[in-house]
């Protein structure tokens, strides 16, 4: 089997509500999504998606995905998509770095490999837990009152897991954490996401102030060096996501005790192939995980769900999904959807959901 054509689509995905990060420092209203269609000489077709969270969140942006695919396409055409390691190496040779540009190709290859084997991707990867995964909301708000309103809106949709955005003001962040913990219901999973919004002194002040609550705080500082420097000086469990980019990052976090939790962002790390290595490092060192699409449609959410299903139930807290945050549905209700705040693994082979091509508009590029 060989890849014969790569077709690229660009779609704007408007958010249902304006979204704030780092205490209101960054605002997002529309996501720039790239959808990739891989065709083969045996008739199988695979789909991938890459949707960074805007252009200012992490070093990844929509136009960069499409430019990266243009660079990598000559190296990918003619390869067997089932041999995902060969495709991975070809992409890394053609374009060092730029992992976010490689994620959609990797997803589409796994989609084809699963279809060829007659198995869902999670089963093909050797996992495939059918335990529904809680969906983590993303509570991007600026005030305590707005935070309460957004959590209530998600609870009305059945959500039990919530990622609450904080950062930028020590007193306000301590107050928000304590307020949300006071609203916590039995079975709730709460993660407080700073998105790199604290300096070391700010992080120390908040993490020490909430030690009695045993909360989980994500990405408190800008770099792994910052997080490592304060790790021995507080007892609050920490998750790392934005600074978890490569297996080398994962190995350092595990070896040096930098954090207790991995937040694996599929597009950020380059797709399932690379993310699986981080999963294994985490499991080998007793580190729990959240799994996340960086952003995007039900396709990106489904990819995250497949990886989550390869993680033992006890070690996977939740899957962050974006589909309830956007106003465009490219797959007409198909694929894993929110059922009582959880996603259920598809039984169809491959990814388990493909977009409606007419919903994507005209291609922006095609390579063969």
C-alpha cells in the first residue's frame, strides 16, 4: 500500500464563547483548523486534523501546519501509511522540529492502518479500554463569578471534570481555587491550569497556600527549569503540558520528579506515535495523565480518546475535548459525542469518524 495523494483543507472553527487564558492576558474567538486527507493506491482513505489553540498560545499555528505539509509531502508520497514509524522518520528528516505540523499526517496514517487491520486505533496500539473517559471542560474566565457560571454550564451538559484557568494574580488565584473547591461535588475532577502565567515567586506563594486542599495545578511556570526549581519547596501535585513536547522532556520530568502528572497534547507533541512514548514513560514511573487535543473538531477529540483508551483506567484522569466549545460541526453529529460528560470509544476501524468533505470547502492544496 502506498500514499498517492495528500489533500489539505483549511476551516475556521468559531468558539461558542470568547475564551480567556492567564487571567485574561490572552483572548481567543476562532480556531484555525487544518484537515488532511491521505489517499492510497488500495482505496483506503485516512483523515487527520491539526488545530492549534490560536497563534499566541504555544509555538504552533495553522498556517505553519499547511506550510509544513507542503515541505514534507514529497517525502511522504509513496510510503506505506501502515508503517507509521517510516512515515515519522521521513517527516523528521524532511522538517526537523515543527511537531505540530506532523500530527495530522500521523493521525491519518493511524486511521488507514486501523482500517486495514479492521481495528479501532486504540486496539491496534494494544490498548482499547471501553471505560468511558470523562471529558474535561475548559473554564477560561476572568472572575470568580464567571468561573462559577462556566462550570455550571458544563455541569448542565453532564461534565464532572473541569480545567479551570488561573494565573497572573496571586490573591485572585488563591481565592478562585478555594471558591471552586467549595463548589466541588462528589466525583468531580478539578485541574487548575495556569498556562505558564506565574513567575517562580508567584507560583510558590499559590502552591504553598493551597497545599491543604491537595489540588492539581497545571503548568505553573514558563519552563521545566522553573517548575523543577520550585518542586522541592511545595507539596501541591503539578501537571505539565505546554512544556511536555518531546520524549526527552518526559524522561526529564520522570527522572527528576519535576511533576506528578503528564498533560499530553496530541498535536503539540506530533501525534499518536510520539505521544505513545510519553505514555510509556509516564506509566513506567507511576505518573498519571490527562490526554488532550490542543483544539479542534470531533476528529481531534477522537484521536485523544484513542490514546486515552490505551492508558489503564486508574492512570487516566480525563480527556479534554473541544467539540462542545465550537459552533461548526464538520462531521454531522458522528463520532464520539458527549454522553453524560463522557466520551465512548468508537468500535469502527481506524479513527472511527471522518468529516463531511462538503463542510470543509475547497482544498487549499493537493500533492501527489
